[in-house]
């Protein structure tokens, strides 16, 4: 994955661990949301060698998280990572407004889906971008279920995908 643009550093594919055998990346990936999707994503990231921090409203009582992950306040978790997965429903995005200073220059990956079509006048990622204008919002992984993460993805399949977001940050997943 290469992330360039408003971020202060560049992540190069060779610096990221792609298997449990590889060295752990020094900077953790952050997940906001400790429900099924957030925990399942965290588990998979840990299994592939990434360091994971969870941001939670209640770090002391958020329930079980994958072994090896850290749980801290949203502000502390946001400070520790440049890439933050948003695994909460849109109805709960309001807490992000107060975190805007901590999210400046960060890449936020919105994994949310609405419960039905036409529920809101704008897409969730657009709404998220409006709440946190200093961050780069990327819509992604929203068809990936917690069940699929828990039970294994299609073995042997490699995906090459490039996302572009409004602030001209380019995020690439490389094989």
C-alpha cells in the first residue's frame, strides 16, 4: 500500500508486513468500532502482521478485542495511526466532530452501509468527509462482512485495487 499526499510520511509496499512471518509495521492501524466488523477486521490485520489499536468510547469496558491489539480512547488511537478504519454506523458518527483536530491529515476508510437505500440524502463517505474536512475519506471494504473475515476469504485470490479520494491522496493495495 502506498499512501502519499497530505500525510507526513510515505508508506512503501516493502515496509508493510504481508504475512505473519514478516516484521510488524512500526505504526499501527487504527479501528474505530469494537463490534463484530471492527473486531473481525482487527483479528485479520493482526494475523497478517500489522499492529492494531482500537479507539473506543469506553476503553475499559468495550468487551473482548483480538489478542495483541490495544484499546484506548478515540483521541489516543487517532494520534497513533495515519490510517483509521471507521467501523461504526453512520448514526454514531457524531463523536468524530470532536475528534477532527486529531484526524487532520489522516486517511479514514469508511466501511459503513446504510440499512436501506435512500435513508440519507448523501452517501456515508460524503457525510463523513463533511464532518472531518481535514481528513481524506476513502469508501472501501463495505461489501466485506464480519462473517467473511472470521471464516476466511477466498484462498489464493489476489486483488489489485486503487482508490482515489478527493484530497488527491492515492491509496493502493499491492500484491
